[in-house]
C-alpha cells in the first residue's frame, strides 16, 4: 500500500481541485458526470468547507470534500461527501487516506453528519463508505440518467460528532 500525503485545501489548491473535479465529471459513467450543476471547489475553500488534497509525492492525485451544496438549508451542519482519485492511483489507498483526513477535519469543524451517494455498480465506492461506518439509508430508485439509462442511487450517512456508527434514532429507544 502506497503512502499518500493528505493536506487541507487552501487557495493555492483551487486550480488543482478544479482540474480534478473536471476529470471526475468527465467520467461519463459516474455520479459526478450526472450532476445538474458543476461543483466549484473555489466555493468550498471560500466557505471553509472540509476539503483535502491527496498527493503521491509532489503530484496531486485526488481530493475528498464535505460539500454543502446539495444539503437542505436547515441542515447547516451536514455536508455531502465527494471523493475522487485519478484512475492510475486507484486501489492503492488514496481514497482511504483522503476520507480519513476528511472525517477528522469535519469533526474538528463541527459537522454533525456527512451524506454519501454511490451507484449500485460502484463496489469500490460502497466499500469505502462501509469502511468508514457510513450507514446504508436506502435507495433512490431511478434517480439519475447516465448514458441514457436510468440508474438507482444508494444513499449513505455517517454521524460525525455523536457516535462512531450511524444508527437510526429509533434504535436508541
């Protein structure tokens, strides 16, 4: 397993983040390509959202972000998790390194919950969410159209501030 360097994104990382977001959106079979609005990592950094850049040596190879864009206005301490790693660096631990640092940053910044989405066929994405104790919330049936076909989207959540595992509230009774 490679050792990746992960650091909190700053203004100096915005161009790199924009390039990586463009790569992610270019993957036509991904949720990133199906987004209605393009993400702007400059907004994330300006809003002081938890965003980390993953590097292999001096080369940035990915990012992990807890973005506030698709979260209801009343849920100000919640964020959507977005993780991207360049194809040549996948399956080497980069996503795991980024997610670990992202959760730490989110906790430090006072986020309560992170929400993640994955396509049913995205075994690596689902495994990453599972490894970091994201709880399967359910299925958004025929939620996005990718390459002309309607796809289900799996929804996950992770409480950041409370418990390590995200159990539903009704199980506490």
